[in-house]
């Protein structure tokens, strides 16, 4: 699957993983259920027939088969799942780094050049003025360093289906990539107080040229300081 054919990452990793587990479960269920139903009907109790069971010796080949095949399946699912987990947790090296600080009840976005966007809750609905929208370049990985000023929040990027807690005194990380220009929501998924249900931010995903113009520099990916270090000192 081409990089820009999907809406967002790492969403596609989890969707593919769910499909693999689902169809594997369906296949295993059918392999077990169909013969079971057949044998229930075929060998059901009938008065006067086979009232004494026959003595059957074990089948070594069959026993080896039903041990080896499940081991292979478990190893495959475990390896595949871990590989997806690693891809989901480790941002690409070319990722644009953002610092996000959660507070009651909003988000403070800081870009590599020091530019900030404050996204506040709105008791009237899920709308925000233009200056409260966080601009993101389409098709570019975004690595987010999270922390909180007061309580625990959870930064949920809806289109990417990824979330991470923002914890006071700690730095947590996540990454995502949205390929289609539009406006998308970030929600808080950890109950944090009165206006939790209205704590959101709007990600305005635009072409990279437009993002660079908005940010006010030609190449925002060439960062001169570490955002993680800045978070640590605050």
C-alpha cells in the first residue's frame, strides 16, 4: 500500500492488524466448529448402537500436527503484532517535532521555531477561530512530545486512531501522519474535569508549502534545538 493512499498513520497499522487477527480467528473457528457439529450429529446417541465405545489408540502424526500448527500461528501473530507495535511507537527520522502541553481545558502547541497555538475548549460546540487551529503539513510524520500543567489528559488524534496520556512532570510521545488536507479533531480521552467533553483541538492539515508559509520559515524540519530538552526544563 502506497504511503499516500491511506488517510493516516499509524491507523493503517492497527486496521491491518485487526484484519489479520479477525480472519485468523474466523478460520480457526470454522476448522473447529464445522467438524464438531458434524461429529455431534453423526455420533449422537442412538439406543442400541455403539453403546460401548471402541478402544482407539493415539495418532502420533495427528497429535504432532495439532501441536505444531498452533505454535506456528502463535509465533506469526506475536511477531506480526510486535512489528506493528514497533512501527507505531517509533516515529520516522524525518518527522516534524511538536511540543504539546495540556491544561484545563485546552492544548498548547509549540512549533520548532517557537511559534505557538493555543486551542481552548468551547462550551458552545466543536468550532474554533482560525488562530486556534494547529497547522500540520499533509503527508509528513509528526512527532509529539506531551506533558501536562495540572492533571492527566489523553491526546487522541482522531483520524490517526492514536492516543497517549499527557502526565504532569513526565514526557510522553506519539507520532502520526495525515495525508489528506482537511480539518481534523484532537480530543481528550481521559476524564479531566468539568469541560472534558469540550476539550478539543482542530488540526488543519495543509500542503507543505502552505504550512511553511504559515509557520514563517522555509524549512521547518531543520530544527535548531531539541523540543524534548525544552520540555524537560519546564
